[in-house]
C-alpha cells in the first residue's frame, strides 16, 4: 500500500502561486478594452468584459438579413512571429482571413471576437496582438466586441501563444453569393495575394529552415527580401474591392484561396456541370513560391494545392459584366488578372 506524501504545503496557496496572476491579467484587459472601444460601431450594445457581446442588426438597412459566420486561426505562421518577436501583424492576419471568408458569400462584416491563450500572459505581447486585431477590425468596418484572454501555465511553451478569431457578418437573403448562377463561358479573375497569407507555413518552414538552413534574418537573392520579412507579410483583406463589386452585382461566385490552394478552393463555389479552366502563367509569379518549389523539388500539383501561388481571391464574372467589373476594380485601385474561364465539367480545376 502506497504511503501518502508527507511534504508540507504552504498554509495558503493562491492562483498566482500556480502561475496565473489575475491582477496582471486585469491590467492587460483594461488596455484591450480601450483598443476594442476604438472599433465600436452603432450596432454594439455591450461593454467589453461582459459574459457575452451584444450586437443589433440594423432593421432599417436590412429587409431579410442572414447572418454569416466563420472561425479561423493563424496557424504555424505564429512560429515565425515568436522567433522574430513580431506580434503586431498576426492580429491583422487573423481578422483579414476571417473577413475574406465571409465576404465570398456577400456578407458585410459586423463584429469580431478573438481568443488569445498563453502559458504566461505577457502584457506587452498581448497588447501588440490585440492592437493588430483592433486596427484590422477598424479598417474592415468591423467591431471588436469581446473575446477571451486565457493564461494556462504548463500548456504552452514559454514565449508562445495561440490565436483564433470568430467573425459574424450579414447579407440580404436574396443577395447571398452561392455560385448557383455560374455559367459556362464566365470569366475567372484573380486578385494578387501578398505572399503566403496564412497557409502553407508548415511546408514553407520545412523548406526554408530545415532544407535551406536559412534564418529569419537572412537576405535571399531569389526572393529579394529577408526570409522573416517575406514570411510575415500580412494576409490581405479584399473586402474594400469586393464590396464595390458586390454592390455593382458583377460577380456570380467568389473563392478565398486559403488551405488547399486554387485546386481545392475554387471548386467549392462551382455548381454541378461546371469546371474552371485556369491558365498557368496568366498572372505574375511571386518569387517566394518559385524558390520554395526549387528548394524541395516540389511538384506543380503539390504547389497548387498547398499555396495560393500569388492569387488570394478568385472571382467568377459573367462575360457580359466583365468590362463593368474591370471598371469597378480600376476605381478602387485593385489590379485583376484574367486567369481562366468556366467550362463544362464536374466541380474541379483544370490547368492549362
């Protein structure tokens, strides 16, 4: 029979003794509350710190509103942020990714909530992350109405954290973009990405750091940049351009090119009986993708289903609205590339 431990415990243990300092966390949350307040819109009904965030949809603006939601994280891009000590951009990565995900269904972003968890809450780092979230929310016209800042000793390595976000938007029921109106002969336009965005980092990190043995501070001629700076380019928000296109009723389908690349994301918005013929080389190549392919002798097929390959957003535009769409994009200063067309097939991408 095992003996009970006899070591004496202190007479009064606290949460701080276990690694969670509530007072430090509360001071950090006050700063976060200030940052969130700067994003508030007319629909926000609650204060930061409540058990739930309240938001009212404008009944005068929407006749038959449908809420659209999405949740995502930043993935292993965070590993680069930890190494570089750069925490001010991952918040924007998170918000912009989520905004794009609901924008493809025609939804205007309403509010955002974040989840930030660490083994030990570093106030300065937490503020930098949330400041990035708040700035991106404001840029996208989206209110940051709450979230969770969790401190979990022993769960995450020192100096690391996890980050996730949840977004809700709204769209009129009869304006939801589903892809059902896509027809054979429609044009596929692509909007340029800003690099990897937030997908494919596990493979990119393996190739750059384990195969090529670069450090984040190395300048690489093939990519014309330092490795860390190139990998930390912010995930682009396409909402300003997409809003104009949606208002002008120029698009029949939209696809955010994230994990799975062009190969797996574009078919998600194609109706039965259609496929997309994409012409490789019809948009400018980003040097980083070419260098990654060379480093690992990665097949073209694998590249196209892992990375965005320089296109962060794909739009299916009816042939008769092609010129109108180009005019709208020119007005907002967004360059679009004609990368393919819709053909007969079964919900897949065909490369030529």
